[in-house]
C-alpha cells in the first residue's frame, strides 16, 4: 500500500534552488535527509524533494492542485518569481512556473 508521495525536481545548484523554493513556499525545507537533498512536507501524505544532480537538472515537472490559485500567483509575484498569471488549462486554471533550472512547477485549481 502506498502511503506517501514525494515529487522531485532535479537541480544543478542546490543553494540557488533552495532560495527559489523557499521563496515559493514561504519557508525553508523541512528536512535534509542526505547530502544534496532538500525536502518540503506540503501535507500529511505528500511533499517535494529537490535533488542536486547537475547532469539531469531541469527535466522535471510537478503539478500541485491548489485551493487558491490567485493567492499562489500573488505569492510568486511577491517572491520575484516570473509568471504570466493563471490561465485556462486541463478543464481548470493553471499557473505554470519554472525554477532556475527550467523545471516546471505547475499549480492547478478552480
């Protein structure tokens, strides 16, 4: 039985990625399970890992369903994260973001 899901974004520069994801989530990582790995626990059964592996960096996509997409857009703007605002996509609205390596971090919601 699967009890937990951890999405993962692979990055080239862990310090730069930590700064970006900390700004996005408005807090630092919850854990550093091993060298080169950061982890944000975003709910009881899900989270995001940011893993340093320069040769694979920038090829990840994660999608988060969010209850208030406009609040996420406002938070991203406040953090200096570039975006074009929420737009239609997949029968809902989406807010696509890209971390410094080009990993796609997409928020979806009504």
